[in-house]
């Protein structure tokens, strides 16, 4: 079983020289992207990034400072870099050696710059959404640029697991990069909903937090079988058989309203 999730815009890399780390699997394509971005004018990058001037200048500085090879002095493992709502519940500093090993083998982070990252893959912080309309190497956007390689790598990795299932805990924006029809495994999307204004609906901020909580639940229990995820009950969420299907598992937050 593999869990996939989205990255976070909030990134605070730590200098860590005491931990095992790995190199991103698709770094060659990342280099292509960086080269393309470094060729763009300020005006072109402004149109692509759509951020405040302060963030834009910071992002451009990171693009220009990107350097190889990755080391533990100029880079940081992904799981120790990403912060924010989806990552608040993921606490790598508290994980045992066995839990970090599980995390490395069972979690993948989709990324506009790196394609996908394992938790201990070294990375340099960036800001590039998967939905960015960047033309590169004959592709009109990053979905086209990444789809084949990300899907193939995901398929290769899940094939090494006893339970050949991909559990999707990513946002729709990022999950779109995967060609599920080319996967030789089951693909299950986890949906989090709650009561709001007399209806049951997904509240994005709460869904983000719940995704991180489920990832933490899987890591600390070292879950191998997807069915065990149905036992997840953090923050009042309960699996709803009536609202679920084989490809979409729905968890409803009990007794909560936004």
C-alpha cells in the first residue's frame, strides 16, 4: 500500500546532518524545469507565479539559487521541510526509526517541481503549483510534463508492496497528474466531509488537516492493509459505508459543524 499526498506552500527547511536521506527519483526532470524557469524573464515569472511581489522575489531567488548536488547542508528531507495544515499532524521528530522507515516506504508527496518525493528525499524549497501553465519541452503544462513519469514511478513502487493499492490523500489539483488507467493497482480516494449549514460537505481546511491526521495514523500504526484505514477516527471522523464506493472512501466528521 502506498499513500500519496500533496505538498504545502509553507516550507521551512531545517539543516540536518544527523539523518539518513535519499535523492529524488525524478531529479533529471526537475533540472529541466529549473533550467526553463531560470531562462524566463521577471515578467514571465510574475505571470506564472501569481503571488505578491515579496513572495515572487523570494521564489525567483530560490530558482536562481538552486544547486546540485543535493547535500544535507544545502537541502532538507521533504518530511522535515513541508509545514502547514496538511502537515501539522505529521510529526517526524517524534517518529521512531521504524516509523520513519515505514513513512519512507509508504508515503509519496506529489510536487510541481520534483514530480514526486519520498519523505526522506532531499529537496530545496520552491513554489511551483502543479496547475501552473508552464510550457516546457513541447508540453503545455506540468500535468503533461509529469504524468507519464510520475505514473510509471508510482506503479513501479506500489508493485513492490504486498497490498498493491494506492490510497489518494492528495488534493484534486495534484491527483490529476496520475493516469490511474495505467496503474496496475487499485486506486482509492479518501474523502472527508462534515455537517455544514444543514448539509454534509467537504470543508477544504478541515479536509487538509484530516489528510495529515490519517497519514500520521498510518505511520504510527504501520498499516499495511488499506482496510485498516477504515478504523481511523481522529477528530470525530468515522468511515461511512453508506456514502462510500470501492474507489472512494468517505469519512464523515461526527457532531461537528464549521
